[in-house]
C-alpha cells in the first residue's frame, strides 16, 4: 500500500509486503550494523552477519501484519530505509536463545537493557507481561529504524516515523513506543512527537553485566543512554521542525 510519493526527494513510501523481505533485510541490516551504537561498542562487536540473522527472525511476522513502512528510491527501486513496526503481542522468536549463544558479537547487554526498559513500560501502562495476554491493536511497537547512509539529507528517517505513527493512529492503536538507543533516533522522536520518557538506561553507569564497561564510552560519542519513549496516539499530532 502506497503512503506517499515524495517527488521532491524522489522517494516512495509504502507498507512492506512479504515480497519486499529480501531487499528490506539487506538494506536495514546494514543500516543497523552501521548505526546502532550499543552493538558496535560490544566486545566482541556485533557483525553485519549478526544483524542479518537477528533482523531475519522478525521480518516474516512484520510483513504478515502489514505495519512496517519502507522507503524506496524512485529512480532505482532500491530500499533506502525502513521503520520495522509490530503489534506488541509477539513473544521472542523461538530461535532467539540460539542466536544469542552463537552470534559473533555480544548481544546480551543490549537485550538485557531492552528487557529492563520493557518491564518498566509494562508496569507503567498496565500491559500484561505475557505476550499472549496483551490486547491486539492497542500497543504499537516502533521496533527499529534503519536508513541507508546514501539516503541522508532526503528526510527519510522523519518521514518513516511520521507515516508509521499516523498509520497506527488510523488503525486504532492507543499508544506507540520505541526503545531508542542512539542520539539521532532519540532526538527525532522527541522533536516531532512529544513523547513520555517511561524509562532510561544511562550508558555511563549501567553495570548489570560484566561487558557493560564497554558502554561507558558511548556518552563521549553523543549517545547518553537507552530511552523508552511512549506516545499517546489518541490525541497525537505530528510536530514539524521549527
């Protein structure tokens, strides 16, 4: 389903279908690999192969649900980026534990921080902790935003976010939320969405795992911590940058 034809920037936005999975996987796995700070700081660092295997576990159900927004270059048809979205009713994929045990890099600090923040989100908003007990069509998970470096300056990231939130609101979702790990994604959500900060992990002081020492360098690079940001969709209105 087409959402926007941005003629000025030569970008087409539409909902991801199952036929788009291979191209989206290749493009966003590389964008995540190049842009996600926590997995890059891990020791050993997470690889492009890791990101490909990790993302591949989630794309089939996201394509089936039909909530993920993809940006395509109109001239070449290549994927410029995507915001992978889902209804928050899915447990972790069955292959997750095997992935964590066999990945090239150390994913466990990132996964532990995300779990910590999701627990706080669920407590704050009275969301059932068991995925199968959560009401469908209520909580919209802005799962991961990835934009190719070649697409910078074309407004792709902010338009992916805008279309995702408007899509969710139009379909009756009550709340959207995102775990933002880096400065760019955190700043984008705060600039356009007036989110609530439900939980925060400070990279400089988080010490729940032995490998967390590697994360203390991230604030010097501009990444202060992992934020759990929620957005009330019942009265949501997109804010343009001033």
